[in-house]
C-alpha cells in the first residue's frame, strides 16, 4: 500500500484533533467539577449518579414531611397542655366548692368562672396551625370545629386521620380529632360541674372531682401518644439525614472529578498537543522543501 503525502497529513491532523478534544474534555471536567456530567461520559456511572440523586430528592421530601409533622404535633401538644391547665383549674374550683364553708351565692359565682373556663376550653379546641384546624379531623378548613351555645358543646368536624409518609414503607398519623377530645368527657365534666354549682349540690360537686380526674388522665394519655410519635419522628429524621449524607458521598465518588489528577492529566495532554503541533510543522516543512528541490 502506497502511503501518500495526503494520508500522512490527515493522520497528523487527526492526532492533533484527538489531543485537543481530550484537553477540552479534561478542562470541562475541571471547570464543572464533574467527571461524569452526561450519559456519554460513562453510561453506567451516569445511571448510578442519577439513582443517587433521585434517592436524595425523595429523602428530602420525607424530611419535609417530618418537619411538617413535628410542627403540627408540637402545636397539638401545646394546646393539649393548655387544656390540661384549664382542667386543673376546674378541679381546684370543684374542691373549693365542695367545702361546706361556701354558701349558695359563692357557688353561683364559681359557676360563672366555670363558664369562662368552658369558653376557654372551646377556644383552645378551635385553635389552628398554618391556617388548618388542629382538632377537626380532615375537615381542617371549617370556621369553628366546636360550638358552645351555653348549654352544650357540639363538634362540627369528623374523625378523619391525617397521615404523613416519612419513609418508603412508613406512614404515621399526626392528628388528634375533636372526637378524641369529646371522648375525654372534659366538656361534659365542666358542664356538669357548672350545673352542680348553680344548684348548690355539694354531693354532685364532690362526684365531679372524680370525673374531672378521669378527663385529666385521658388528656394526658392523648399527649403521651403525641410524645411517642414525636420520638419516632426524631429517629426517622436522624435516619434520613444520615442516609442523605451517605448518598451525597456516594454521588460525589461517582461523578466528581479528582482535581489534582485531572490537572496533571491536562498538563500531560497539553505537552503532547504542543509536541504534536511541532512535529507536524516540522514534517510539513520538510515535505515542502523536498518538493521545491
């Protein structure tokens, strides 16, 4: 096979172009910090990197759900604490009113105070978090889940449960419904105490102390359940944050460039490029001189 001048020139120019493209690729890696930036760089590593990114994104959504749930539960727990404080006041007034040293007029005045406590309990039960009712089930946008007409407390919400997904296989319930509050009998206990005070019925007042204690225990039980869920959320948050730290490390190992190695490689390619240019220039000059002779 006869090797022509044209073939030699094409081979030399092809080699130079390859050096230049290699330099450009390395320079791009140094600039972006990514060794694998597109599928053509390394299809297997590119697929792995995308999978790591998707896992990180999913975990970030779970972490957002955890934060939302923690805020909701904190608000719920705070309001249950406020209700419990009011219940403790109810008990104190019941104990005071059962004392024989008080007269009917004193108990009537006490009944008025119990009525204010009832109103406070209803207001707490109507509290919201981020413009959503805390204790109305899934009917979070109704105006007032609880209505107090002076004689009874009516619940307008439902028993729906609000859930948050905090991992691929775990969903937790985060709400206490209005029905849960009604089931403590706290409103009935307060109403019955007020009626006993209005009737100056010391026997019934004494009986209401036990009812109030039972309501207190049920409220505490609700709040204890919230505390257990909060602990579960803390554990889930730690797991997710640790997982994302590990995934970020795996992602970096998969796609990030080793700058020191890349710079060394670039310098090597640049030297080869300069040498190729010089060699090509020398060969072409010799060929032209031979032609002129």
